[in-house]
């Protein structure tokens, strides 16, 4: 889920969302191992890892939170990028880390609610292997077509009378699920063309290598504003303020509600004192003007709830998505 807009990265740096230490750590320029020792938490650096490459939404969110937590707790919070398998590689490394509060990560809901529907049980990452610290924010998805195609709604795709090639940000992602559900529910013949992230999916769409594509709002909104893309639908429960004139899929008669949600985690068994201090530091960060502006600039909806509410959100999404793919016979990944 890569976000190539340089304006977003520039804003984050100006708004105080990236420290020099955090930026260098992604390139190996700062020691990133935790240095906690005897005494009241924290006594050393707190490492935040990201299961994605630099510049994507999860990376940007992590850096913004790391900056705030560092200020609140008075320690360095370097950020380390560990991309691979839609975040699963980073998750499994965090899962096996010492549960002392010195290694934490912002993780994507799709890794726990959608990816398990596309991979084998042995490959799936389980929520119970982590301690939840706090909810963070939500990204919404849009379905878009290149300008000039004549497509303005999901109904237009149905009227096209042809097989629709649709691009997504990868297997087991919210973009893939939202697209697959839409075409199944609408009865539109379609072929999935998964890419490794939002940037290549966007390139293929603008180059008309695919008919439509689904990606997060922040990945496509600049091209919408520039008149290069036409949004056909958003997959939120209600219209979003960033694209108020774009109807939801549900408004168009297709019950497809899929979003990306992120939350802060630690290895299972992390001490309550450490979790409380991390949660309090994150909460104070969320309340700053700089962080609120960061959310606005990156088209993020705050959902800064406690661990119990995070689990409820994820459990409900998991149940719903599983029922839907079973109902429509959707195969997200290779046959298991």
C-alpha cells in the first residue's frame, strides 16, 4: 500500500511526524535494538517496526506516532521497515520478540481479517498472538476508472457487457476483497489483476492496462482532483468527507463495506505498566494539533479506541467477510 505523493511526505516532515532518528533508522543509520534495562519503563529506546516499505500509509502513521511517543516518554523511538507478505513477516517477527514493551508495531486489520481467507492456516497471523494497545485510524477504499472511459458508476460497468479487468493492491487485501465482492454482487464478469501495492496498481490504471482499480483514498485522490481518474464508488458505510460527491457501493445497491483499519500492538505478555504508558503516550499524541493535521492531510479517519473495542471491530469484520466470501464463492488466493 504505497503512497507516492511527495506532498504527503513533505507535510509529515513539516508537521513533526518524522524525526531524524526515525528517518535514518529505515536506512540503517541508527541503532534500532531496544536498550531497556533495570528500572521503571521505559529505560531505553522503543523500536517501532513497519510491515511495509517507506512512504506507505502504515509507514507514515507509524512515524507520526513514533514522534509523539518519543516526546511523551522521553526516549528515542526509531522506526524500522520490514516489508513482506502484506505485513505478515513483520508480524511474525514481532510475535516472537521479548514481551517487554520495547518492540511494538502499528498493524493492519486486513492482515487478521482478510489475509487468512486467502492463505493457508499455517501462513495466517493470529490476533491472539499479540497484545492490543490502542486503535489508531481508518483508511477507506475507492473504485476508480481512467477519465474518458465513460464509466461513472458500478451500473456502468454492468452495462459495458464485457469482462472487466480490475486492479487491486494485492492478494488478501481489502482492495481485493472489496472489488471481488462488488463484481460478484453486481453480477459483472471480471478478472482480478493483483499488484504489489497501490503504486503499481495506480500506474496500471492510468496506463489503461486494467479497466478499473481499487485502492485507498489517499492513493488516488490527487489523480481524481487532477481529472485523470473518475471515482465510481467508495466502500465505506457512509459517504466520506474527502470525496463527498462520490456515492458508496451500498447506496448503489451493492452491500459492500470494506475498510482498512490500523491499531498499535505489542508481543503477547507485555507488562500492563508498559502497555498503559504506551497507550497514554499514543493518546496524548492523537490529541496534538500536529497529529490531527496529519490525519487530515493523509485522508485518515481517527478511530482511537481501546483494546476491547479494537477486538470487537476486528471480530465483526472477520465474521462478516468470511460469510460473504462463502456466500458468493469467492476465492481470494490460491486454492488451499
